C-alpha cells in the first residue's frame, strides 16, 4: 500500500465532508420545494418552527429538523435570540421565486433523477448501450425545464437573440421559428411572449414533454401562437423557418450532423440556426471547475447515455466545446459559424449557410 500524504488526505476528506453535506442538502432542498416551505418563507418574515408548521400545515418536529439543516447549509438564516429562521431576499430568489434568474431549487429534480436512474446507467457502462431520454425518471423532465428556464428568462430575449444578425428584427416583424428538442417548452414560451407577431413551432421526440408543453403554453397565454408536435431533430417538418433553435440539446443527439443537415433543409433563405450549449472550453484541463463538474456529472448520467442510445451515437457530451460543435455544423453543410455570446452556463452560436 502506498503511503499517503497526510496533508493532501486531510484536504480531500474535508472536501468530501463538505460534498456529503451538499449531497444530503440537495434532498432537503427538494423537500422544501415540494412541501412549499420556501414559498411560505418568501416574504422575509421570521418564523419559529411551530409558526412555519402552522402556516404550511406540516408537523412541527419535522419542520424544526428541516429548518436546522437548512441553516447549517447556509440556505436560510438563523436568529438565535429568537430561536427562529428566515429567508433573505437573495435566498428567496434562489429557492422560492420560480421566475427569478437565480432560481435553483428546480435543478435538484435533475439531481434526484441521477440517483434514481444510476442502476440503468451502471448497466450501460457494462454493455456500452445507451439510456434514452424517455427511459429516465419523470423528475428529469420537469427538473430540466426548471433548471434551464431561469437562464432563458434572464438572457434569451435581452441578450442572446439581439446578438444574432438580423434575427430580432425578423421576430418583431413576424417570423417562423422552430424550437427543436423543446422539452416542456420553456424556451418556446419565452420567445412567444416576447414576439407576438411571430409564429412558433416546438418539436420534441418525447410525447409526454410535448403534452406538458401544450399545457404550460396555455397557462402562459401563448397557446394560440405555438404549435407543439412530436418529432425528432431529423424529421421535424420543413416550413421555411427564419430561425431554428436548439437549446441545450444538440449534444444529446446521436447524430447531430444529420440533425444539422435537416436544419439546413428547413431554413428559409437567409435563415439562422441558433445553437445554445452548455459552456465549455475545448480542453479538459480548462473545464476542471465547479461548472464543468456539474456538466460532466450530468453528462455521465444523462447526455452521453442519451446519445449512445440513438443511431450513430456520436456521444458529444455536455462539455463538447466550440471546436467539436463547429465541426458538426461544418459537416452538416454550413459555412458560417460564430460564437455570438456566452454566459457562465451557456455558449450561444449563430450558424448560417
């Protein structure tokens, strides 16, 4: 047995203790989200456990333990002089306000799916076969929408679309837009709300997601401006689209080049393909950071198995990087490819013939 460096070992154990607390805290975040505990505290009032239990209709002893764990994690504030707890404005944005650009509670539905589906992924490691998106637990589908929606709310209309050449003007005047791999339609709905003169078409191969997207669009008041339909990235109907958008899904596809070739056939003259992908550098060493950690772990359980379950099975992964994405677009027949803008979580590419 090799002799360990005790200083390095202690540092690693310290990190694991922290990560263990975070892992357990994720389940506690799910609990608070689903039971409405965060939303009950969103106004900033200070609550004793019994007061919060009464407001939420929950058992006081459970609420007290949950509050204590949340305070230990730094997710809520503890007031020792009153033996009570509160949610700051910043914490409310992260845990209670669904429309906030910093809302994070929904992301832990995705985390839950990785634990639930670990046996399927383990078997895929042994066989080399994939795990299709549709084979995952239902919490992945809602969690993905809730994880990415804050970024779309904060950036899609105000930042991303204006960086695309001539696209914003077309959308304001009235354009045809395809949102491919739309899932529950979060991105489609944001665009439809912002550009009432345009017509939107949302496509996803997963029928339960399409059914949910239709409901959410009606609730958002834009059901009359969006047509959702079940279709894959290689067979969605061509309608001379002014814009085809792929939000955080190209890397999940088994044959992204084939998907790109189909996009080229469906675009109107002078149309644009917008690709939104998880932020990544081209070299692994540059992605060894907290955001890279999130995306590599998610890709191990979700993105890479999804790609390997399909024809070709290219397996780009969620940290593909710009060079590999550029290669996909080039092989699909596009001549112009540029990074239009970026955020800490996403890269936005404009692709044109």
